[in-house]
């Protein structure tokens, strides 16, 4: 029994070492077309966030509730408080800019 377990374990180790299997998945690289498409998507999201922040900055806190109904801002904020909405919008903009930089997109 011990001999069988020892043989099985040593065979497993040998196969793992031969194949170079480390259990880690290789990160897939983006092709040029995929990279360009990802950059375009991030740019579209940045434009939406910038538009959202512009509308917020132009309106008074009193009119934010009405503007909030007219604006489409899914994924930017869940708040109806102007200062919180601005913080969330700026945070989202920073996240998208970091993602854009990570992808290596051309500067705007």
C-alpha cells in the first residue's frame, strides 16, 4: 500500500514538473482590435460621467432632484445629495481614467 502511494505521488510530482503546471492561469492579452474597442467603451463611459458632473455643477442643490430624474446615471451614484453625487462622480471618473491608463489608450 505504501509503495503504491509513494509511486503514485512521485508520478504526479514528475508529471507536474514536466508539464510546468503551476496552477496559475495565464492572463489573456488583448489584440489591437479588442484594445481599441475597450478604449472606446471607456471613453463613452467617461463622456457620460463628465456630462453627469457638468449638469450637477451647473444646478443648485434645490434643483438636483429634478435634474436627477432627467439624468441617466446608472453605475455612477445612488445618492440624491449633491455633494455625495459629486464625490461619487469624481470617484467614478478617477476609476475610468485609471482603467484607461491601464489599457494604454491614446491620451485625449
